[in-house]
C-alpha cells in the first residue's frame, strides 16, 4: 500500500510540475465561476460515448489535433470563412469526427454558466473523459485555457505526419516541447479507433501493384488487403488496435512489437532504441500501471502546448464561430 501511495504521489507531483510551467492554467479553475462544469462535461460525454463508443477515439484525436496546431486553443473547431480555409478543412483533419458532440456539450455549459468555460478546456476535459470511459486512466485536468480567434489550414503542416519515420516524428514532437518518451506514450492513443485505407494503403500497394512494406507482418498485411482493396479505396477502414479498438489498454504495444502497427508512424517506434524498448516492455502487459501514469503526464504536457490565458484570446460561446 505504501508503495502504491508513493507512486500516486509521484504521478501527481509530475502533473503539478507540468501545470506550474504554464501559470495561466490550474486545477479547480472553475470552482467558483462554474462549479458544476466538469460534472456536466462528464455526464454528457458519458451519454455520447455510450451511444457511440467509436466517438471516444474521435474526441481524443480532436484534442491532439488542436494542440499540435497553434496550441490548445480550440482553433480546430472553427469554421472556414470565405477565401480562408480553417484547420478543420485541411487534408489531415477532414476525417475528424465528434465536433457535433463537442457542440452539444458546449450548449449545456452555456445554459449553466454563460460565456465562462472555453472550448479549449472543453476539448481537454472530453479527451480525458473519453479515455476514462474506454477503461483507461483518469487524471486531473488543469483549466483556464482561452479560445483562439483564428484558424488556418496552412498551419496544419505542424501535425505529426501519419507517414513520418521516427526521425521526423521526434522532430515534430520536439518542436512542441514534447520528448521521445512523450512520443512513444502518446502514440498509444492509437489503441482506440480506426483509420481509413488512405492512411495505410501505401504499406500494401505500390501504385496499383501489390507490394508489402517489409516492416509490416505479412499475414497482417494480407488481412488488411481484404479490407483495403486498393490505394483508391476511400470507404474502407481498419481498427488501429485490432480486436481492442474500443478499450484503452496496452494491446497497441503488443501489435507494434509484432510488426502489426497499422501506420508507418506506429511501425517507426521500433526503429529507435528508447521507443523500441518502451514498446517491448509495455507489450508484456506487466507494466500497465506505469504506462497509465506515463500517459497522464504526457497528456498534461500536450494539453499545455501554447495555451492562451488571462486576457489572451476569448471565450467562444459557439465553438465553431469566433464571435
């Protein structure tokens, strides 16, 4: 018991240190201005995920895609304007889902506490709750982010590329203040959800010719081709973590260790000594508690990227509109 308490204390200390580096966000930010905020978000997210379990992955992905572009400011939710495509309309974001669910929860918050809870904080809370509802870890979310006023599709080059090798991925994460450990830990978000054929067809075909990526297990590649009939198959999708795509667990690492990571960025984790060692260790299933603690810390770090606080930005009452 003493050892467990010590580990939990260390995990909380790590979370606190992340928040201390961002003075504008803190735990309990809405305790006085909207004390029921987190309860409202959790209740509504529970209803949403229970009705559509696949949306858990979508809500986690929304927060991820928001924070990597222009910081965690909910700019990914803004609509395009005439002649100015927003982030949501950039190619990497066109498959994003869950924005209607976010709008539904935002409406509930506006009724309870008008113009108080930011869309950026809402994304952070819904991502956490989606993981919890998928049997993953919980963590306290520091709040107080403000919403951005701009969104540009041109900035989406900052997103980690699905086709990126390990060197590229490390560089992209480093540009956001995230290290190699954060990369291998946050990659496990791929334990949830599915990916469209276009995201992995290059590992199965060379143009119209069948050609298997040598880093991909051959039998797994054959199974994928049964779903993805060719590089132009836009309707097909495959589970990111086969057999466990609605449960947040370490089975993702077992797939990657067996050369069955769906995306090139997943496979790339086996090309670096630190990330490969982490994958193999987590794949044993004996370190789930440690992985959960690592995930909490890395999510807190990601959720603090480029936040707007204080008098910066604004509180948007409709997450898709600046006004």
